[in-house]
């Protein structure tokens, strides 16, 4: 499985934008970039995914570099409920499982 | 949105007993489900891939005779921790994807916290 690297932790102030980076320099042409987050004592929750173009949904935006070797998850206005561990995962339909790295622990300060 | 339901949310059992955890996809069919284990302050670790109608595929280092997986239908997979010991205490999480759609997101259960005393 292709690997991703993320910062161990990040901090943000409430109501400010947050940019969570992910490096995936060995990404293959068929790999989709998925983001999930995990709140304490809960299972992971889907956030967003994309292939080449930037993506937006009600939770976040995903900005994908032109060479696809990195991506950034953007939370436009962080709230206290966004405090979680965020995982960036590469996935294609040939690799059947999702492999989780350490993720980024996001703290949101009031 | 699609929902994966995991039961129970928590369980306490005595050492040497067996515990069954259920994972159901509520509004989609899943030919494949995944089981993870997560220790405190660590990431999710894939234990096995559950395949409907066939044997599960276990990751290296996971004992298949200790962690029994059954995927009897397209909406239900079960994980049985046999002869549980305190070191099996962990947070167990299942996930599933909609088999009718390709390259879709995975949906995760809410997790089961197992404590073996």
C-alpha cells in the first residue's frame, strides 16, 4: 500500500480555517486520496475524497497538488467539535483495505 | 448516509471466555468488511478482511483461531474473540463499503470497547 505522511499534531483557534497537509509522494495513478477523522472513543468518520481535482462538500474541502504528491484538507471554520485525529489514506479498487497511518491530532482552542 | 452498526458498544468479560462482536451494514450490501483493533493513543491496525461466503483473510501476526470471523450474509460480519485474555482488551472497529459502487468511501462502526478482567 502507498504510504502517506502527516504531521503528528496541529492546533487551531476556533472559527479560524485549518489546513491539514498530507504527503503521498509514491501515489499511483489509480489511487484516490481519502480523508477520515476519528473523535475520541468513536469509529472513524468519512470526511472527503478525491482523485485529481479539488473537491468540496459540507464538511471540508480537499486541495490536491497538480502532481498529486500532496494534498491538503481544509476546514473553513474550525469548531470545538472538529477536534479529532485526521487520517489521510490512499485507496484504489485493487487494494481492498484501508490502511491507517498515525494521522494528525487536531486541537481546537476556544 | 450509509450506516454501519456495531454491537455491543462495550463489553466486559472474564479471562478465558469468548466474546462476539457484530457488524451490520444497515442500508447497503457489503461483500467485504474489515476488522481493526486500536490500542490507546495508537492508530487503527487492520486485523482481517471478512469475505461473504468464504474464509477471512488475516493480517500477519493475527491468530485466526483466536479471532474467529464469520461473514454469513451481505450485511453481517461477526468477530469472536475466543479465550479472551487481558492483553486482548482493546477498541475493536469494523468497516464496510458498498459492494454495488466502486471506489467509494468506507463506513465505520462506532467501535466496541472490550475489557477482559
